[in-house]
C-alpha cells in the first residue's frame, strides 16, 4: 500500500541566465567574439557600437515597461504595422554585417594550400606508370599517415587491394610500388619504421665518409645508436670519437617525421590572443583587459521605438500581440546579454587582479623561483567567489607579461616544504630541476637519484620518484637519452 508523506528539501539551482553567464566567463577571447557574432545574428535587437546620446538607456528604457500596471505592455496598446514595413526597416539593417546585397564585397579570397596526400599524388601523376601500377601506388598513398609513414603490414594491404579494388597481386609487386613512393619528396616518405625513414634520407644525400658511417650505424647498429651506447659503437666500428661525432651530426639533421616537412601542406595553427596584459609602470603592476573582451554593445533604437509606438497605438488585434511579445522578448534578451558581458568583464578583472597581487614578486621580476604556492581556493577566498568561478576564469585564458605570454592556469601550483619548513611552489622546484639538467655534463648526465641529491643540497628534500615525475612533466628524457659526445 502506498503511503503519502510531506518532506522538506533545501535545493540550490542555477537559473538559465546564471548558467549562460558561467559559460560566458569560461570563453577565451576568440570564442567570445564568435559568441557575440552569433548573438547579434540571432537577435536583431542587439547591436554593436556605442549608443547614441539621445537614446534612452537600455536600463531605464526597458524597466519603464516593467514597473507598475500602467507600464505593462499589452497587445491592445501596441501597433507595429508601421515599423514592420519593408520600406521603413530594410532587411539588411537587421544583420550583423549591416550591408545590402548591392554593396560590393572587396575581400580577397584566401588560398588554403593542398594536403600532404595531394602533394604526393601530384608527383605520381608525372610518373610514367601503367594503369594498374598507378592504382596500386595511389592506394598506398592513401595508407600514409600524417607523419609520412605506412604503418600497416604489406600483406594486409595486399588483402585490401583484392577485396576492395579487385586487384590481385603478390607482396613483392607491392614492394615495388612502395619503392615508387619512397622515391618521392620529401625524403623518407613511405617508410614503415623510423630506421627505414632515416636510411631513405641518408641514401639521398651526397656521398662522403661521414655519411657512409652514418648509414652503417643506422642500418646495422641501430639499437646501440638509439640507446646511445657510444662506447660500444666506437669499439665495434673501430673508429675514434671525433669520426663518430661527425656521423651522429649527419643523423641529427634528418627529419623523423617527413610528413610534416612540406610547406605546401595546410596546417592548422592556433593563434594565442592574450586576454589580459600586465605591465610595469614606475615599479607598480598595471592590469588591463584585452579590448576585444569589452565590446561596445547596445539595444537597438528601432526596437525601443517600436515599444513606444505600441504603447501609444489604439489598434488592437492578435497579430499585434504576437509581434509585441516577440519584440519584448528580443529586447529583454539583448539587455540581459549586455549585462552578462559587463558582468563577465568585471569578474575577469577582479579574479586576475587577485592573481596578480598574489604573485606580485614574480610579475615584478619574472623569476619563476619567486612563484608562490597558489591553489584555486586561495583566490576564491580572496575575492569572495566560488572555486568553480575562479577555475572558469583561469581556463584557456592567457596573460601577456613583460616576460612572455602564459596560460593563467600555469601560475597555480601546490606547495611543498623545504628544509626550513617554508612552503615553496612546485613550479619553483621544477625550475631548479630544469636549470640543474641544463648545466649538467652531457657526457655523464645526472640520473634521477643524483638530481634528487642536488635538490636536497639546495634545501629541497625531494624523493627520486618525485624527481622522475617532475622531469617527465617538463618533457625531459632520462639521463641515458640526454647523453652527448
């Protein structure tokens, strides 16, 4: 038997406007610009540019329709026929680009280049190949990855040719087709592994003694070369250290990823636009927000005039009611969006200002060792906002400083105790670790154990496991792979 009972629950829910505001705060500069363009296109009541002096402010203009019974907009009070006329409000006036179809578009088209696959196919088209051979070679090109390698087994490609292209060949003939590709530019393309890639490039170079030795090393002593066992190479090849160094210099100029070497290939490059700028004026820090984060937006004068006309009109019908509700909705949406953009600007400035003041010593000197331990909660407590808000402000945003442009989240780090019992940033420890590796003897690189001892001598008792973790985070290889002659 079902029983009914009453219960009380305390729930906190975000309104749709609050959710949208949080999303706006998280957007970096480029994404915000795109969002504003989309909003302007979707809402004709929202316009770019400064509001005219004779305009009623968006705050007073809209609020005047919401206060009191006499100010409430009803369909009976409104007439929009004169303002929906094509003669009075041309369609092009409601678009963000604000030009008509008759206006000339003088923008210059931009060429996007060709893909790496097209670059290879263009070279194949100039080869004198039989029809079936051309089909095989072109199919092989389709199996080349972005790095320029064919990483699939040849017998698997033979099966694919039979099932998908109805071409039945032996693996030897496929190898002949592969040689056609490996003869193309860039050198090394079509290789099946790194060793073959390096050999293909070496064999296309002018013949000289150091080159012959380099080919011998890559072809017959690749394992010792990869593991940097230079003493074994000297012993096996019966050469001196200087001659080995010349051969290694030949190999060091090769490209392990030939697919990235052609300038004809279209590559996506992400442009970093700083959201903030920190400068030093008379020994004091100054913070400014990128002007692209503070666009000039206003509510359309024409739409506000519509509401005034509706209020004075005596015509009343259902069509006018629907029209006025549409206009009122667009005006409310435009007003809210403008307020949300202003709130975003204020939140960004308050949060970044707190981060700047917290890390004042670093921003004045640029010395990473002066970065203080800082977590999201430290800034949230400082500005009286939620941790999630601080996280959104720091997410995917950059700050330009006198020492370079940095991701804001990089300034956050956990704390560790030094021998004096003081809290130090893990960024400070990583910087000291990086400097120690840069100053090491490359003939005998420091192992993680020795690096741990170096840090301990400098007052940072860090375990070997932690050193290995920090080294990997810095993208620094193990000692064996840092070894040089």
